[in-house]
């Protein structure tokens, strides 16, 4: 079983370092469209929910459902690009085809390979943010217990937010990685015109077929092949995102308090005058 260092060594020895970036453009395009569809879909579902229910705010359970619905819409819209990028990334060094050629080399249904697992993987961010919020509340509660009564607990520091973001994403990735591995194998399975080979590849395009193939060839550890690279890729970006989010939230809260205090002082001055 190859690990991350083996892939880097092969790329360097064969002078194919640039091939490590195969599918980068497609992945960036997928990410851009995914972010747009997700936030637009979430905003739409949120507005629709508030209009239909008449509530002024959204509870935690409803929020998770709305986020999952937005994630499902995103997965459906971006699945062809996700499939194409997976095929480009798993092709041999220097053998990657262009986006259009990759999308059109199979049938239209094959562009949606792994859609079922992609819908299942919408649980990944739900797990991540649930773990992050639980750890955040516990840490803030510990800080509050050490402070004087009546004082407001300070927000997370940049370092604390980064660490909690990394831990929460690591847990979410670890729990969902077998599904991620199965999805990539389904998407990367080549189609063939040869009868016997076509039947074998067809079985590998089903969840049960992939599970059987991984178990038979690699055992339990095979379900976590490539986990280190996945964690390095997703954990760093998620930790940085949550760190920035926490700092922006903290800054916004400080500004609100400063404006409120200024208004109170102004009102007191006018009243006193």
C-alpha cells in the first residue's frame, strides 16, 4: 500500500511534479460553484422556512436540516465536476485528460457516479460544526468559571479556534473517510467495451462492489488508505476558515459593545445637559 511519501517520491523520480496538480482547475471550479450553490440554497431554504413557520429564529435541529438540504442540492449540481476531478487526480502521472474530454468519455449517468455517497457525506460538515460548537462551549465555560462572576467570557483566541477547528474536522474526516474512499473508487473506475472487464468494472461502480473489493484486497486498513493526505488537505483549510470566522465574530461583538456604550454615554450627556 502506497503512502503519501511514496507518491511524492514517484513524482520527483519521474520528473512529474506538476502532475501532482492534475485536476486542480476542475477542483477549483467545483469549489467555486459549490460555495455559490450552497450559500444561495441555504439562504433560500432559511427564508422559506421562516416565512412558512412564522418563527423569528431557527433552532439547531432545523438549522441542521436546512444545511443538509443545501448540501444535497450542492452535491447534485456539482457531482459531474467532482467525478471528473477524481478521475483526473487518480489517472497516471502526465496522463490526465482535459475536463470536457473527461466528462464526455462516458455516459451521462456515469458523470453522477458516487452521487448517493456524496449525499451521505453532507453529514461531514454537520459532524464538524457539532463537535466544534461542543468543544467551544466547554472551553468558554472553563474560562468563565475562572473569571469573576458577572463578567462576560471572552471569545476564542485565534490559536484556540484553529486547534478546535483542526480537531473537529479531523474527527469528521475520520468518521466519514470510508465513504470518501468508496466514492473516489466508484468515480475512478474506468469504463470498458470488453465484456468481462466491463462486468467487473460495473460491479465496482456499486457501493457493495467497492466495499467487497476493498475488503478482499486490502482489508480493514484499506478503507482508510489516503487518510493522511485527506486530513492534511481538509483540516488545514477548515481550521483556518473557523479561525477567521471566530476572529471576525469577536471583532463584530467588540464593535457592537463599543457602539452601544457610545450611545449610552451620548444619551447620558444629553439628559444631563
